[in-house]
């Protein structure tokens, strides 16, 4: 059988840091409220003129170099993003050009905060089907561009960044101990599409609109959906919580991470948490957290890693990977 083996990762954060105290100067909020209710202490903000494709390019170059590959080796580029450079073309096409590529396929996946997991699952299936050999999967966002700074329900939560991985199709005996993506699971319940939305869009208002969220309702769904995503990814691979070395969740709220860990009996020391530094970077959050834990030496080759996310749609999903 063919397995999609994760060969490299990279990430990028813009230079500018905005602390909770910085925000409190122009939003009716406080460091105390933000840090106790969400776990966020700061977030990064892209510079004027610094685009989603710029963040994606840095992350992609890091992942390629980590994998020991060049753009010539890649034949599939997938960008998970809710904040594309332009309405069209896909940011993946712009990125492909920036990488000096004109071969293979490139497209964006729009699944809001689940965008990276959706992109990973799509790439995995293309690789397993034999249609592509080497994929670059990226989550990249400039969410601060669609924040209404006066809306404290959202403006204190989100930040900018990008993370990327390289997946390579490799022949595998298919054992649980063999490298590669062991299972993926994707879900959407479109009935809940208004819980995280924008108050405008191309077709509706000929503009982008700002992010709006019914936070409490999203929170109510989050723990159940994330727990389901983790359980299904594990049962599909015939593995259990105890087999997982690292959980790399979407970083939306520390209280969601803690409640999920408690519900499933996940030891907190196995959960990668970057929310304090990054805030919620939507589709970039999982690959950013993953890259941070690989680079600081926590996550190592051979480890079993579980990625999960939930976001607008509502979408949610998971991917189980042996490194
Ligand atoms: O990434 C996609 C997935 N997203 C998520 O998973 C987000 C899920 N939701 C959450 O993380 C939380 O619901 C929030 C962090 C968004 C909000 O936390 P909460 O504990 O659910 O607060 P709340 O919305 O119930 O608001 C509690 C109080 C309200 O005041 P009253 O009505 O009790 O007087 C709000 O007006 O906190 C107030 N509040 C704030 N106060 C200071 C809301 N936002 C702020 C703020 N600063 N930024």
C-alpha cells in the first residue's frame, strides 16, 4: 500500500507582536479577562503589504528544506486559508509561482480553522490514490485583516501566521508502527454555519466583511466534536489514547484544550499548547504548534501524533500520523 509520510515541517510568524495590554488600549478588554478566559497572552500581526502568500512562502520553504526537497519535487500544493491574498486566484497558485513552480496542481481549501486538517486529508487521499507523489500542505492566515477591532468578542482572539508540512508517497507494509498518515477524519455540520461567519462576502456584499462569532455556542459544540474527531481517528487506526505520544490541537481556547483532555483522559503534558504566544491563527494553528514542538525537540521521528481542529462551518476533523 501507499502511505503519505510526513517528511518535513516549517512555520512563520510575522515580526509584530500585539500583547493583551496593547489591545486593551483601544478595545474594551483586559489582559486579565483574555488570559483567564482564553489562555492568550499575545498574537502576531502581519505588516502592511505582507500577504498570506508571503507567510505561506516562508513556511513552505522551511518545510521543503526540512524535508531535503526542492519545489521541483512537489506536484501538489494545497493552502488552507480563510484570508486569501485575493478573491481569485487561489493563494496556492500565487504561492506556486513564488516557489518557481509551473508543474503539478495547486488549490486552496476553505474549511476555516479546520483548513489544515482538511488539506492534509485531501493530500493524503491524492497520494494514496497514486495521483500525486509529493505534496506541500500549508495553513496560512492574515486574520487580523478581517477583524473588527471594536468587536471584543473576536478582536482579542485571532492572529496571523503560517505552518506547512511536506508529505511524500511511500510504499508501506501498512503496519501501525510504519511511518505515515494512519487515518484522517473530516466532518461538517452546515446547520451551524452562522455560529462563526463574516458579516459580508463576495457574493453577498462585494466585500470581505468582518469575523463574527457566537463564542459560547461554538464552545458548547467544541469539546464534543473534538472528542469525537480524536476517538474516530484512533478507532479507525485500531489505536487508543495511550498509544499517542503527542496531541497537536487547534489553538482556540485553553479551556477547550483542558476540557477535552479531561474528558478523554489525555495527560496534559502530552498536549502541545501554543495559544499563549500565537492566539488563534485559524488554519495555521495546528502546523504552527506542530513545528514549534518539532523544533524544540519534543516531537521526534517515530512518535505517534494526533492533529485535530474545529472551526467555522462548523467543520471539524483529525489526522493520526506516525512520524
Ligand atoms: O477557532 C474556531 C473555533 N473557535 C472556538 O472554539 C471559540 C470558542 N469560544 C470561546 O473560546 C469562548 O466562548 C470565548 C473566548 C469566545 C468567550 O468566552 P466565554 O467564557 O464564552 O465568554 P462569554 O462570551 O460568555 O462572555 C462572558 C462575559 C460577557 O459579559 P456579561 O454578559 O457576562 O456581562 C461578555 O460581554 O465576558 C464579556 N466579554 C469580555 N470582557 C472583556 C466578552 N469578550 C470580552 C473581552 N474582554 N474581550
